[in-house]
């Protein structure tokens, strides 16, 4: 049966894979820095900020962009696929146009759209260290 189905016994690599994932996480986290602001930047701002320009995103615009998504693009951490956006563009456009317009109004991007999944992609065929991986960030296809 194994020969017919081409079944291969899984190798006991889970510990190795777990350790590699932990090492890569530690390696990539060294680039994170706490969000800090310098006080001198605020002193350069005018006392009363001018209102942001009025910008509205229409349902039609959202629908057009959703339909242009490439189906084979990988989904981000939210799990929303481009195929879903393409197929359900008419139903999703009203909801997302409200979200996008509210985001513009508040001058803030919702935190769920700021997340990413980091995929380590080998830079070369033979891996000798963590520097041989290129981190590729998968973000939400909605934004």
C-alpha cells in the first residue's frame, strides 16, 4: 500500500523545526524597536492642527480594487484570501468602504491591518545560518 500511494513515514523533525522557528523568531525580533517619539518633534507642530483634507472612498472604488486582486496571492494573518475578495466584492465593498472612510477620518489604521506573518524564505539552496533566510511579510490583502 505504501508503494502504491507513495506514502512516506514522516520524519521526526518537529523538534528541529520548532527550534528553527524559535531561532528565527529571536533573530528577527532583534530588529524590533519600541515605539518612541522625540519631544522636539512635537515642538515643531502648530498649536492647532489643521483639519485633514476630506477624502472619501466609494463602494465602487473598493469593489474595483477587490476585483483586481490576484487569486494566487497568499493571505495574511487574517486569513482573508484574494479569491474571497474577488468573489464577494459586491457584498464586502459597503462594509469595507465604511471601515476605510472611518480610518481616514480618525487618521488611524485598524490594528488588525497592521499585523503580518513572517515567512522565512531561503536566499540560496544551501542554508548555513539564519542570515541565509530572507524574511517575507505577508500582510492583509484587504489593505
